[in-house]
């Protein structure tokens, strides 16, 4: 009987659903207009916790929420930090190359 129970659990397990940005945006806007979020979630065919999570993300990030598959939504400050870190790394690489070149040139001059 144990084998059948585990097989039944595997069959009953739900597949993960993916929702696009437009669906999430519309769901959040509808949830802000309505009082009963759980009822709306049931109508949309999603779990209420998803709707609450999407609402929280919308409150925190505004229009930059729900960027897409694996794409991080970065604020302007975060984008600037990433850009500056890249430029710093490039400058350090250039410095190291110049140090090595200077060492080679100074050895060959002797």
C-alpha cells in the first residue's frame, strides 16, 4: 500500500505555473480595487499568497516590478553601482597590464 501512496502523491503534485508581467500587473490592480483578495485569487486560478506577494513587490518596486525570467530589476542607484564596479575592474586590469609592461621594459633596458 505504501508504494501506491507515494505514486499517488507524485501524480497529485502540481506543476509550477509561470505568469507573465501583464497577468501579474492586472491581478495586482484588480486586487487593489477589491476588498476580498482570496476570492479574486480563486477567480484567477492562483493561490492567495501569490497575489499578496505580487502586491508587496508592486508596492516596493512600482512599475519596475515583474521584470521577467531571471532578469533582476535594478534601481537607478544599483545600475550605477554595477556600472562603476565594472569600470573599476577594467581600470584595475589596465593597471596590472601596464605594471607588467613596465617591468618587462625596465628589464630589457638593463
